[in-house]
C-alpha cells in the first residue's frame, strides 16, 4: 500500500516515489516515510544513481531512465538494455500514463517456431539461445519516456551507467554466487568469451568491468535511439544473431517502437 504519494513511477526492476510519500507494507506497523523522494531498485548502486539524479534537480522520469541504464550494468540478470518492460506513471496533477516497451517478435518469427516436425515442443528453445530473443525495447522505452517527461539532459542521465560499466563495480556476495552457479551456461552461449566469464571463481567485492557495454551506452548517449537501433550497435546485434541461427534483423530493430497505452484506474479507499 502506498499512501500520500504525488508521483509514482514503476519500471522493470525499480520503483521511484517522489515528492512527499509514505510507503507502507501490509504487515508493517511502522511504514517508511520520506519527506521528498525514495528510490527502490534491485541493486544498491542503481538506487544511488536514482537518488543522485533527483538531487541534481531531475524529476522522477529522469531518475527512472538513469536507473534503467544503471541496472543494465550492475544487475544484468534483470535490468538489461537487451530486454523490455513497462512504465506506469502518475503525476502530482493526477495524470496517469503507461508505456509499453516490451520485447516484440522478429518479423521472421512464426507460431510453430519452437516445435519439431511432429508438433512437439523443443525443450528450452524458447528460453535459451539466440532464437529465444525478442526485439529489445528498453532503449526505445527510455527515449520515449524522456522525450515526453524528462527534464535533465539525456547524456547526463546515462553518464552514471557508462562510468559503472567502464570503471567497474564491486559485485555483491549474491552476484558472485550467481555468476559462479551459471558459469557453464555463460560459456555455452558465449563461445567467444564475455566479461562475466573468467578462469577462477568470482568472489564478493571482485570488480566487474564491461567495456563493450560502456561503449554501447556511450553510443546511445550520443545518438539516442539511433545509437542502438541503427549503426554500429545494430550491426553487432545482427551479426551475433547470424552467428547462431537467430532471426532478429535490421528491419526489426529500426521498426521497433515503444507504445503509450490507454489507462484506466481507480483510487481505492484508504490508499
């Protein structure tokens, strides 16, 4: 339950409450109260990025955009520019909006693509590997949200994510355990190597650097939407798809668009 909110933004992996909000949990007798704003994400470094943006004078949308890209760096198993999601927005004047930037099927996708000739499901084909990938929507979604509601400069919002990817960050105990647990899968689907792979096991506070990701986010910072769906990044995505029977092509990327959806809502008594 959320009480006394004026702004509420939700995106995949993060929630932001801005301007006089009280956040309570159903089983809690002592709800957390914030005079100005709160940022909640799946990783402390991403939360800090959101708070820093608010302190710089950014609004809730600015913080949401910065957090989305930061999560792509520090929480790759959920926050990711290769994925998609939704954003729900309510302004202090009562305006409600919803942005759909979910992944979409490539143009070459078809209904039975995950079935064998006998019509049986091919195990894990829709879950792992290049053929399981949808056309990513996160970048388009953040560009669309910023164009409509953003206040701070686009490059400013992406700068923290670039720094985290380029300079690296200390991973948590949970991340070290996850990186080690899924090592075989990472090796299987990344035969040419990846920053998440190394010869020894990951340990708490090891530094995780991702220079290629930093370069990708830099292109997005400089070129906006075209820095991802066209040019070098698009070429790299299509090249990777072709290397292992993936079907996402340049047309899929260029034709992707996030969509503002019609919304309806009601305020429940006592909320």
